[in-house]
């Protein structure tokens, strides 16, 4: 087995990528502290064709050295917006008809594996701060909350790791329906 050279991987160039239809999914970062985590979200959103990334509150924005370190250029291929307050982003998404789903342990959260997605519907996936999770104000605005089933002694994952798992699952399910 040999690793394929990068020019044989069939990846689109930036101009072509911008014109490829994206999934009707917006990823929202609620006060994510680490710029390295933000860069990882850019790269994951690029990999799975997410339509947009909303950076809110204290979440770092490009251009930023640490974002670039993990995004490796994905800040150019992923559309993004900044909001001073996550609640403003959620209000806009609700107004535009998005189903707003928080990735958080709550008293009413369901498992990611039971999340029902419908082709033709638009989704916003909200990820919270590395220490405090999604803020209480934002929790009140969610349509629902889902959590990743875990079986170890820890009951949380790094937010970027969590984002990779959830975004992959959402992408896979929506693309399987289409």
C-alpha cells in the first residue's frame, strides 16, 4: 500500500470548491476559547461541505496564527461570520427557519444516534465553551439538544473532537438521504 500524492487525491481547487453545493448546515461556536479548536472546526467544516461557520463572543476569528495552524487554509474555503453574542446568531437562525440543535448534556438531551434529520430542512449545530459548555441563555433558544454516547470514565470530549464526530454523522446522514 502506498500513500497517494496530493495531486492525485481529486480535491477541488478553491474556486471550484466555492461553487460546489454545501449542506444546509451552519455550525455555531459559542464562546470557544481555543483558537486551535476554532481552526479545527474550519477544517472539519471544509471536509464535510458545511455551508457556514458562525463565530460568537470570545471565539477567535481569522486572521489568527493559531487558527491557521490547525485550519491549514480552510479559513479561505469556509464561509464564516462573527456575532458579538451567540444569542444574536441563534435568533437569526431561528428567524431563517433553521432547526437549532445544541451539542450538550441536558436534562432533555437525546443521543446523537437517535437524531432524526430530514433532507430539505436546514440545521444549526451549536458547540459550547471548552469549560462551561453552551451558555444558559443559548440553551433556552435551542430547539433540541443531543449528546454523544460515551462509555469511559470521562463524560466530555474536546470540543473540536466532538465537532468532528457530530459533523461527520450529520453529513453522512444527510448525504445518504440525497
